[in-house]
């Protein structure tokens, strides 16, 4: 096994004329980024992080509880996930917390390949920015 990526488990993406392999990305509570080039079950990640749960970035909405990725689910290539402390599992997501997570993800992803991989605008960054702009314009 080692560090090889089997073609049957990787997805090649062409962006801006460059080929790169899509990975599953996990942002840890300390902001560290972990990548997997092959599918991995949530339970494998959670076994090393027993006081946390996984949440897919595309499933985060302000004012809603963060949906936990089931243990048996296979994490998807090309997706971004967050490890969230279990203590936050029953608390609705606030704008402030969403922005904090977005900031961690942005910092982690900006370190990734230093420009070799295309930068993707993440959906929660857009929602976060929209909310902030909406708040500012209503105050003005």
C-alpha cells in the first residue's frame, strides 16, 4: 500500500490546463490539514480523534446543528471535512463559528502546494461573506 494512489480510487481533475489528483481534506481543530488520496471511512479518522466528529463543509448552515458524518460513511474525494469537538454537536452553528472554521480552512488550504493546486472557492466562505456583507449593509 504505502503512499501509492491506485487509479481506481483517485479522481483526476483538469483545471486551468493542469492535471491534479483530487483528495479528501480534513481540517483538524488545531487548523492542521490532513489529506487522503484514497477513499477512507469516517471511522478510521474518528478512531484517532475520539472526542470529535466529522462534518462536511457543504452541510454547514448558520443556525442549524452540524450534521455528523456517519462512522460507516466513506469520505468523498474532492470534499472538505472538519473535525469538530463533540461538545459542539448539539449547538446550532453561529456566524462567528462558521467564520472561524472558514478562516482555519483558508489558512490550511493556502499552505497546500503553494499555488500548484487550483484554489477553490468554498461554499461556506461564500455564505459567510454574504452574511457579513448583509450585516454590514444593514448597520450602515
